[in-house]
């Protein structure tokens, strides 16, 4: 399964990153009648303006991938730092100062966080920030739960008695034992980030004119005439999410094997 995950993810990664160079047509120029069926020159047909669906998907995939990956990594790192710090501190003030504000943030629906932040910052920075803030509370909870399982172990307590600093405790004593959990959480965060970035495009808040979420929204009126204009970007989002989950599962299994 690990090899399948790697192979699928690498193929998706190469195709998405090299998409603009692989596109057979311009993403903005019409190449046929609106909502034309797939043919030899247009594998997924055309959209409502006669633009090639494959070319638009290849042009917009890089933005979706990089934005989602950056937001997922930032959110997981911030959540891990907050959760592991709270687990190691094991004090009421740390719980109140770190986790309670995140609990409040977790009560706000992710789509509302997305709308509020993008209203104030309608650019890629705002989109990344919105995705990070949406996933941060759950990442912190996962890291906190994983940290609680190892914070009381003998080697951690011995390191505390030796006077080791926070960075040593986190990096050398705790992090290796919770790496598999954090990698699995990163996979979940990435999938959530892909969905939120696509949702931003669907709502017209995308930072790209070929975002896959935007393609889905534009294809809906003509789905009866040209369903592949809708199915193409939907399958692209699903394939990206599945490949990331397979890769995260494989990395987590390998980390558990190393620690066993």
C-alpha cells in the first residue's frame, strides 16, 4: 500500500505541478462551442465559454496543491506545537492559555472562518490563513492527546529531572514517539485544506481563474449537456485527497515500524 500511495502521489504531483506546461490549449481561449462533448482534441470537452476543460484543470491544479499543502503543513506544525507544549506543561495555566482559545475557534464552522478571513484578506495569504485557522484546533487536540500518552514515561521524566530544555524534550523525547500520529493528522489536514480551498473557488473567492472549485461551480448549469466538465475537477480533487491519504498512512506505518 505504501508503494501504491507513493506512486499515485508522485504521478499526481508531477502532473499538477507541470500542468501549465502540459496543457494542450490556453486556459482562457475558447477552442470550441460551449459545453461540447469530449472528443479527440478535447478529452473532457469544453466549458460554458468553449474553453478546454483539461487545459483549465492543468492550469489551476498547481495553485490548489501548493495552497493546500502550505496551509496543511503550517496548521499541523502550529497545532503540534500547541498540543505538545500543553501536554508537557501539564498545568492549568497552560491549558487555559493555549487550549481554551482554540476550543472557542473550533466552535466556529470552517466555512464561516473562510468567509470572515477572506473578506478582510481577499488574497492567497488570507486563504492560507483561513485554512490554517480552521484546522488548528483539531490538530492541537490530536497532538495533545498523543503527547499525554508519552509525557509521563520514565525517559521523559528523567530528561526533565536532568534539566533539559523544552526544545530537547519536544524534539528528542516526545516527537519521535508521536510522529506517526502527527503524520496521519497531516494527511487529514491536507485533505481538509484541499476541500476548503476548492470551496473558496466554488464560492467565487478563489485566487485563480482556473481553480478546480471554480470549475465545478461554472460547470453546474450545463451538467445535463456536458457532465465531464463537472466530473473532471471533482475526480481531480478526489484523486489528490486519496493519494495524500495513502501516502500519510504509509509514512505513519513506517514511523511505527522504526519505533517498534
